């Protein structure tokens, strides 16, 4: 599969079916994460790959209402970092979140290539996640990635809006609304 195809196929599905995710697959995903670029090659990302049934059940208490669909996850990947693991420029810009985001993108594309769903979510309690996974207090939990195999059937607990998004990719902004040429507001298209 080429990169463009993986980008086209990547979707944030919520109807999941549990599958066994091997340690080889987890290592593969971690290796892909490690290949992302970062400021001065600092690699500020820290990944916790959760596959044990007891930890997956414990993480349910950290999920926000509306994310009950994630109870069917085969794995949950907690991604964390902190500003001092990466570049902080003299003008105050902090690169850690950007660099972690690129690394997460690599993981999501590789998971797609492997036939898995890798759905990033923000709906969780960072404090509960830290407690459950023994993440040090000075780290920020940037994202949880819900991993599983796409189910053939729509999960009945989904809202109507979520069900609709399972069947058809939600609309994307037209290029004219975000892609500019030479200066802000001058549409690329």
C-alpha cells in the first residue's frame, strides 16, 4: 500500500471488533512512531501500549461519556510528552506537541496499512489515565488512540451522528478555506 492509499483509507471508525494484536504488531507501530521527524531529533513522544484486559477495563473509567464505543478496543495507546523533552524556542514556541502529532500520524497510517483502525480521541480524563498507567505527574497525556478492527456491523450504542460517520466520511473543508498561496486568504485553488 502506498502512503496516499493509506491516507485515503484512514478513518476514525467507532464500530470495532476485538482482535488479537501481536507484540510484533505493537513493536512495528512503535518503530514507525520512532521514525517521525522531531526538532533536533529529540523524539519527545512516550507511548504506552495497553492490551491487557484488566488495564483496558480500568481505562473505561477514564473515558468521557460518548466514548463507550471504545470499550471494544483491542488496544489503547496512550501518548504523552512534556515540553522539556523537545525544543522550546527563545520566542516561547514549544515543539513537543507538534512533533508528537507527527509521530502519531505515522502510527495511524501504519495501523491503516495493517488493516486496523487507529482512532485518536480527546475525550478522557488525563488524571485518571496517568493514575491507571503510572504516568509521571509532569507528563501531559496528549492523546489516546483506540485500536481495533473495523466491525462489519454498526455499533448500536453510537449516536445518530456517529452512525452516519461510520457509513460515509464526514465532510472535509474545501481547499479554499484553508490552503492559501503566498499570503493568508489567497486561495490555492
